[in-house]
């Protein structure tokens, strides 16, 4: 449509009546778009009549055959009706069973306006229908400590990490308790852990092996703070999980190692030494 008047405020029902008068019978679909009308005809004769249109009502007409879409079936463009009164909408759509009209609110209108803006950027494409959805499923492997992994030589030489040599899936528990082992060889899992220290903290809220996301459960229950770090391919230290509050008096820095399908928690006894070059 050539914008010889205020096109955006004209009722879409008026356009439908005017187009139908020109072609001799109602068109199959007449929808208002961002800069004109989308008309679906019922036969070739009707298409020819529309191609010959020069004006309709107070508007000059420029007809451009749609080069992509062959149907307007299923098109619902609610913003076409934003300038119509509720009475007009209900009366005009009564034959289709419409008995009530409601505006869904600013958020809905904003969404429709954005759709119109995207269509108005010159792509020439219009959304007619959604034929299907593609669902991509990936196997999810959550990060969790499972069994023993030896430290890289570069990290081992710094003597900043206690790496308990466990044979079970409870490396998180042993890493936490290793903070309190003051005697020699704290990496050795013996009665110091299983007898003397195991009752120091309540680990009952955890499921072993412990996932990274569950560390906060232990923090909240025991009133401690925990940061978890990991290593890059070059054995550089990077944060993996940082506590959301100020470090508590009883604070733990843990190192999370991963090799193939095995992962492991260690206790960082000297963080400054660990990150020092």
C-alpha cells in the first residue's frame, strides 16, 4: 500500500472489505503487515484482479507478488487489532466465534512490536507456522570428586597441597579433615582420619562422591566457607567455586583435580605458595 494517509491506524476490517469489493469475492486471507497487506487469494482470477489494482478506498496500491510464501494459513498477527475498538473486533469476528476481546498487557504488546520491528528490517520473511522443534540431548556429567589422583609434578614441588591417598569415593571428606592433621605424612589415610577426626564434622547432608554444586550444603550446615579451585592444562590455578560470603573463621581452600572419568578433592594448606610462580 502506498502510504497516502495514516495507514497504521486504519482498521484491518476496512481493508478486508475494500479488497473484497475490488476482487469481486472475499479473499482467503487478508492480514496487515508492517508496511502493507498480506493477501492470500482463492484462485488465479482473483490474483489477476489484485495485480491490476491501482487504488482502494483512499489509498494508492502497489501490488508485489510474494516471492517466498504461498500461503497465509495459520498467520495470527495480534498487533493488527491494536487500533480497533473492542466492539468492532467482537462484531467483525463474531462469525468466527469470538465473543470477548482482551488486551494482554504491555509485555505482550512489546513482544509483538519487536516481532514487527524484526520483520521491518528488510528480510522479506514472515513467520507462517512452526513445523517442528529440534531437541538436542547431551549426556550430563556433573563435576564431583570420586577417587584418588596424583598431583602434577609442578604442583607437588610447591608443597602447598595435602593430597590424601584414599581408595574410596569420600575424597571430599578426607580433604576437609586433612586440615586438622598436624603430624607427619598427612596424605596417608589412617586412623588419624577414620578414628580421631571423622566425627569432627557432620557429613550426613552429602551424597558421595560430592558434586561441586553440593559443597554449599556443607558450608551452610557446618557454618564454614569453602573455595574450590582447579588446574588448567598448563597447571595454572583457576577458581571453580568461590564462597558467596566473607570467608568464615573456619575456611577451606580445596583443589579439584580431574583425569578422564576420575575426579578428586585435595586440601590447599598454603594458597599463596600454590599460586606463586
